[in-house]
C-alpha cells in the first residue's frame, strides 16, 4: 500500500496511490491515513516549499522531505490503534492543528469501508 503525503504551506495532504482507483488518480484523504493491520505500507513524503518533518512518535517513524528531495517511510503496523501524525515545516512560521493528522490502523473490513467512503466523497 502506497500513501503519498504532501506538505504545502503549514498543512499536509494524504492520498492513496498505485491503483487504488481504476483511473490512477488515487484517493485523497486530507490529513487522515488508514491502513489495515499487518499491511506493508509505504509513505511517500513530498514538500512543495520548505523542509518538512513527518513523525508518528508512537510507532517510531520519522523522516523529512524537501522540495525536489522526496523520501519515504516503510512500516507494518502489528496492532490496531489511532496515532498522531505530526508534520512540521521548518520554515519559521507558526503552526496550527493543520500540521497534525492521524494514522488509523484497523482491521481489513473497517479499512475497506473507510476507503469506499473516501471514494464516494470524490464524486
């Protein structure tokens, strides 16, 4: 499973890629990422203007992206839970709740229901 996280100004946006939708556009999900328990996940990190730090402290995940210098985090979550995703742009501007998001690890049935709901929002 591939999820693209793009930092823009003082916020970031997630979208699922790699054939999640038939047309190849992916599924945009704002600042919330859901993954099934036990799935191999690849978070592709990009930043439009600044060096951006992405962290999921409870899972020990941390990396950064900069313009023209993407990076990625790979992981497999072994247990269900809801975790804070923190994205800080190292730009010197004040940050708000828009720099935070959530990583939800859940059973496969719940994940499929959530992704169907996100697809429906695109129409």
